[in-house]
C-alpha cells in the first residue's frame, strides 16, 4: 500500500490510522486503559508491521463509550460488556428497520 492509498482510506471508519499513544491522547486516557479494554476483548487493535497497536475511528468510539462508563464508576469488565450489548442492540435495531422497509416495499408493490 502506498502513501496515496493510505491517505485515501482515512475516511474509512475501520482503517487503523491511530497509534496507541495518539488514541490515548485523543480519548484523554492512558495507554494502560487501551490495553485493559483490549485484554477484556472489547476491541482488538490491528498491529503494524512492527507489532505496534493501531486503532480505527470505530474502535476509538467504542473505547470512548467504555471510558464514559468507567469514569462513572462502572468496573471495566462490566463497562466492556455493556458496550458490547449496546452495539448488538444497535445492530439489531438497524436490521429490524431494514426488514420493515423491505416489508413495506413488498406490500406496496403487491397492493398496486
């Protein structure tokens, strides 16, 4: 991948553009917190060719939500589980909305 290819992917939410240090700085947390949520398997950072952790914007949003819960007094393991459940609920709601749209589209075509 060339530098031009990498630059074009910066808009991709799943592109691992941020180093651990930069991710921690952006979240206002420590690198240890990022390691802890990685160990809890909330997020799995990709590794650079040199073995360094790299985070995507999507992973940073997940980490930020976990940090909010931890800052509010929730134990880290519980915070990670809550974030996973919230993410699953959001995905299920998205799928249900898609099914509803498809059903409405199918209903309007048969009614015509």
